[in-house]
C-alpha cells in the first residue's frame, strides 16, 4: 500500500470507547499511527480548511450524534468541520456507523449525507470469507474502507465464487 499521511481527530466519547474496547493503551496505540493529532476543539487546524488537499476522510466509528451534525451542517467541532470541508470540496467522506438498531431519524440522516456525497458504511462482516477471528473481521472492514477511499492497490479480499 502506498504511504498515506494520516491525521487523527478524536471525540471524548470515542476516546472513552477506545479505552473500554482496546484497554488503557487503546488511545495511545491509535495516536502512534497518525502523523498529526488534533484536539476536537481545534477548529483552526489545517484540515478545517478546503485549501488543504486531502484524499478524503474516514470517520470511524461514526456516532449517530456525529452523523446528525454532518447531515445538518453543524460544524461545531474539528471533526464535523473537517467532514463538512470534505463535502463542500467534493472529496470522499466515509462514515463507518455502528449503531444498531436504527430509528427513522438515523436512517434519514444516512440518506441526507449520502445525497450530500458521503458514503455510509456500516461495519458489516463479510461472512462469505469465513473469518475465524474478530481481528480478521476488523481487518476486512478496515481494508474495505481503504478500498472505498481509492488509496493504492485493493486491500480487501473480494468475492471470487458463486453460491
């Protein structure tokens, strides 16, 4: 895979979720993967400007609150401002939502951001690949997200047979 500069913006809720799901080192593990990390309040950061060229943006996980903010144009944090910039500049915005079940407002917000040009990607496992571990499932979902961004060679394993 080609080298891609990554920028990290993380909400307080996402940081708490990381610590819960990945343990006390979850945030620092993710932080080490990013070339640049920003505070959620830093709306003056470079990625808040359309003049900064990017390949796009992945919001993972995308909470229903963040989805609602993006769908309704609330750029009240660096996360939602950077997402808004991707949309206004016609760049790729991939929202990996992970709430379930969904109610009508969630679905309408998903439709709204899709109409605006975003891609909504619930992290649904590719069971046809017969994953054996949670890591294999997570890797396939991450690889699919990278493929949707159009960065480098295909990463995700593809369906290659028939039923």
